C-alpha cells in the first residue's frame, strides 16, 4: 500500500465511521422532540418514556461522534497539509461555524438530559428543538465546505498561483452547497427513521403487545417514510447540478462513455475501464438526458471526452451510485405502501411480515448514505479541489502512513464496540412490564419515569 493510498484509506475510514454518528446527531433529536411534544400535548406516559430512552441513545452517539469528529479535524491538517494551506483561508468560515453549532448542540443536549423536572416542560422541549436545529446546522456547514471542494469559488489566483481576493461568504455559498446540504439532511432523517423503526420492529416481533414499541415505530417510520418519499426530488436536483458543474462525475456515475444525444439511464452493469465500455447493463432510453437537462434529446458528454488521468475510478463511482439509488428506491417504495396501508386501516400495520420487512430494511438508509458519500468523494478524483488541486499533490510527504492507518483502524474498532455496548446496556434494555401494556395518561410520578 502506497502512502497516498494509506492516507486516502485512512480518510475514507474516518469519514465512513463519523458519518454514522453525524446523521444520528441530525435526525435523532427530532424523534425525541416529537415524543416529548406528544407527551406535553396528550399527557401520555409512554411518550415520556420514549423521549427519555431516545435521549440516552442520542447522548451516547453524540459523545462517540465528538471523538471521531475531533480525529477528522486533526487528519485534515496532518494528512493533507497542502489542501489546508491552499483552502484554509477560503473555507475557514463554514468550519468555524460548524464548531459554534457543535458547542450549541452540546449545551442544549446537556440541558435536555439533565433538565427533567428542573426547567419548565416547555423550556425543556425547546432545548430539544435547539439540539435538533444546531445538529442540523453543524452538518450543513460541513457539507458547504465539501460543496466548495466540488465547485470552488470565492477567490482568485495571481500569475504565480497564489490565492488572492478571498470572499469566504461567496466560497461557502458555492453552487454545490444547497443541493448537497438538502440531499444530505433529508438522507439523515430517512436513514435514522428507518434504522430506529427497524429496531422497534424487531422488539415488536418479540413482544407484540408492547405499546411503547408501537408508538416508537409509528414516530420513526413516519419521519423516515416521509423523508424517503421526498428524497427523490432532492436527488433529482443534485443530479441536475452535477450534470452542469461536474460532467465527468455524472458520466462516471452512469458509466456513460460516448458523447451523444438522447442518453438513457443505466441500471446495473459492470464498467470495463480498459475497454471503455459497460457490460451486463440494462438501459432506460432517453431518461438520463430528460432528468439532467429536461430534454430527452439533450446531449451528454461521455467519459471518452476527458483524458484518462482526469477521470474518476468509474467502477467504484458507478456501483456506489447504483447502490445508493437502489436502496433509496426500495425505501421510498416501501414507505409509500406502508403509509397507504396505515391510512386505509386507520391503524399502524404491525403484521409479522410487515415488521420483518421493516427490520430487514433498517440498514438500507445508512448503506445509502455511505454509498452517496462514496459517489461524492470518489467521483471528484483525481482532484481534492475540483480542477485546481490534485489529491496526490495535497498529501503529506511524511512516509510510512500505513502505521497511522492501522492505528486509527484499531481506534475506530474500539469506539464502535464501546458505542454498541453502551447502546445495548442503556437503550436496548429488556422490556419492563409497564412497557408491554397499553398507553395511559401520566400522573404526578410520570415525570420521574426512567426509560
């Protein structure tokens, strides 16, 4: 393994690990806020129990995510010094704002966790709302910085290649910022909603009479299902953006080799980069031109239009894109059927078959998020800053990067084990008799109920 590959692998591992906790930090607060809001409105003790249990899970994931996020910030400087030297002054603003949002999230999460019966119920609920808003803002600011790497602007280069005329606001509000942030935020709610629904679906298969898990399933699948249904609209906007600003990435996503009009969408297929063709593919005629430019006869540039040294790894980009779209489509289709069934029955569907399908689909959202970020990052290669700075030119000259890669792999293994152990102990606890009964109105003691 070369030093460049070791640095890229370490960064990929770090991002892949951290993104799980990032999406939970964005979406999980919404679930606990909905549960507590229901409790304040209806006085149901089940909602209070649920809000407290979910808040514990949120706290555990926040703590582990803070550690992995700190590691990432160090890796940017240690592994990619040339990138930070070039880009630090340009995109320092969104990184600084992300830190501010992170501290706000930590403060309000502390109030939420330790403020039960110490602040007014409405103030406590409001603290949860601020956890949700600050967590979402934290993710948005980071994605704005990533968007700049795909569509850099807000600066000029002089004759010597030195950065001048920096405008950090213009840089942060780059063309990729909004479509990327929107797509990622919706994906977070979709992924977490389905993951939490899957956990409670499994619990219902073991304890079908549990009112707590029925309530949890209803809230989680409601959030995840709605997000899954609107995500294709966000995905379409992102595709239109990529087709305009990064045509080589779009060509790699679709494994599209030859420039021509009336291009179709490829389903499946295995790209052969040496022969410059895609084998074993199915194609829907004209659809890619229609989706990208609103015209079924629009011309789309193929990979052969770009020098080989400027093409991303086609097979990785295409397969990751197929995985993302496939998982998202499956979730959207199931969400539509489930919500229709719920509406027609006027009751939450808890048939064993339905619960098994929900449990099986629990990891699809996280898989889609990982695949989507693979498309974003691998599809930008060989550039770390698109069209300006190559990844190979940004890596540190320090040798033997395989050693820190192995060390950080071990660190993430320990963090993952700790997170799982804590969740199993504090969140996935054995049901108590009270949780297997039907919902009821809370009394004075309900405020002290512990999940």
